[in-house]
């Protein structure tokens, strides 16, 4: 019996691993030219580029391939062929963002995991680090405490924690402050960096999960034979199927935690303090840069996934409410019928047999590029001469006041935000207005919102701001909660 169980277990493991062998991650690591492909992908996006336009991707790949060929590597295909292959293999993803002039490419989640795995092999850990062991012990201790339903055990644990804190306070009061040794502090900092890098990379996996879910829901709508299937019923009932999925609920919880002002302030303060410690000077330049920009990186990655989630939810609901899915279902049914008819006829009619049937296919007119007429701006030159205007009786001060009343003074608004960010790591519109009154009334408030949407971090929350108008009347408005971050200070410089 035991022998049979081991045999079944081995068969299941082999089947699972065989299925995993077909995934993009394993295919990349097992590719014939895996070292070259991994090097090209790593060089393509570097340390800071998350996505690149197609023209930049083609230029960089062509440059790197030429360099590898000159060193003796056998790369016979054109750069376009390699990029197309990487797309088919699932190592690159391609998107066309709204308003973008061209397609954008980025590494897939599987390719990112493969690169992190190979990088870890190049820089292996020789021993089990103290910080990783302490994390395991701490998490197991918390899990044990938080799953214990015995009140007495919980009280005993809390009292022990209180005694430990009291002893630590007494030690500090006696002048005994114990800090981590520089080597242990450096080790722990690098463990935090590695964990944060994996966390940032996980966002792409979440986004890919949303895309698969969206395609699955649309496929369910297409293949449903009844008048209204389960997915359709839930959508008409107002249920956000994507937001209510496991991935949606997990990400929404994480997004709320990430955009919480108290948590964000704690993270920012901790990063400022850690990077100012003496041991942090031993970190490499990319590691220090990653720590300094960690808040912005997490917010950017999270905002990207959040936008994808919201767009999918809205597009799916619009797809159903506009009845567009009915036309898609009809086309799906026609294609299915044609496929079934072809399968039933394949045994009766040979592939090369004449059936005396003409199929009129639609086509477009093809013209040579040499026949195109280029636009010549010189043929439509407008009269640019200017007439002499009558001298104005207004002085410069009057003109300046009129401009201030008709246009938002963004230069002054940026100066106010910069002044506040020099004293604290982040600030909301309400905090800026509390420090600097709105000189242009509602115009200043609108200006801060426009400035924050471009140079700040926009969240789903709202805050109430107040200001005094030119008629000395106090007014209030409800605006989105926008954070101006210190790490984006340079964007506020004129």
C-alpha cells in the first residue's frame, strides 16, 4: 500500500512538473540560447525602465545583437524576429496605452521571475542570514498568538510583551541604548530590499491575473447558450465580478493599506531614517536609489494595476449594457457553425477537390509608397506680418494684476508646495491651503488639483478643503486626496 501511494505521488508530481515545463518561465530558463536571451532582456529594460516604446525596444535590441555578433555569438535572425519570438513565448508583453503614439513593451511576470532567479544564482547566499531567521521566528510567533483562542494564553503573551517593553524602557533610561552591528544592519537592509523588489514584481502577476479573468468573463458571455447566463445575471445585478474576485479583493486591500496616510508617513519616515544611518553608506548605489524611491515605486506599480482593474470593470459592464456582446455572440455562433460544417465535410470532400464555389473576399487598395505625395508646408504659408498696435495706457503692474485674475499662477503654487515639502516628506492639498491661503480663491484650489494630477500621487479618497474668497466669504469643496511627495520635488521646479 505504501509503495502504491509513493508511486501515485510520483506520477502526480511528474504530471505537475511536465505542465510547468510548458510555462514561459521554464521555457526561458531551458532555452538553447537562454544566457543570450536573458542578457538581452536584462540589458533591454535595465534597472529603471519598466516599459519602453516599440521604436526604443527595436533600437536597443539591434544595438545589443550587433555587439554580441561581433563577439562571436551566432544570432542569424533580424532583431524584429527575436522580438516577435519573445512575444510568442510569453517573455515580453505588448500593450497600446490610450493616447500613446506607439506600442509599448515590458517584461512579463515570468521573465522577471527568471531574471531574479538567475541573479540570485550569480550572487548566492553562503549561509542562512540572521535576519531571515528572525523573520521566520517572528512570523511564526505572531501566527501562534493570533490563532490562539485561549484568553489566558493571550493575556500571558501580552503581559510578557509588556514586561519586555518595560525592561527595554528601563535600560534606555539608564543610558544603555543597544543598536545593531553595522554588518548585521547592512544584511537586514539588503533582505528588506530583496523583499521589496519581489513585492514590486508581484504587481505584474496581479495585473496578468486581471487580464486572464477579464478574457474568461468575456468568453463566458460569448459561449453561453441561454438568454442570460450566470455572468450576465450578476452583471445586470450590479456585481463587480472583477473587483469581487480573489485577486480583486486582495489588491483592493493592499491598495487601501498603501494609500493610507498614516502608513505612508510611517514608511516615508522609516526610509528617511534608515538611509541616513552610517551603515547605509555601505549599500551599493542601485540599492540606495531603490530605497529612496521605494514609496514612489510601490505607488506607481499599484496605481498601474488599479487603473487596469478599474478599466476592465468599466469596459466589461459597458460591453454588457451596450448589448455589444449580443453581436459578438452572434458572430461567435456563426464561426462555430462554419467550423462544425467544415469538420463534417472534410471526410466527404478532398482538400484539393473543385467545389465550383466563388468566395468574394474583401480587400483594400494597395499603392506603392512612391506614389504618395508628401506634404509641403511651404505651399501653405500664412501671412505672418504683424501690424503696429496702438500704444497702451496700462502700466506693467496693472497688466500683471489682470493676468493673475484671468490665469492660475502655477509658479506661486509650485513654490508653496516646495516650501512645505522642505519641512515634511509629503503634503495634501488641504495641508498646503492651511499653510498658504488661496490667493486666487477657487482658482488656486483648481490649480493645486491640476498640479497634483501631474506631479503628485492621486488616490481614490477625498478630502474637504476650505478657503476665503475675494468677498471675504469662507467656502469649502470636496476634492480628491492627492499627495505631493518629496521624491518628486524636482518635478515642481520651474
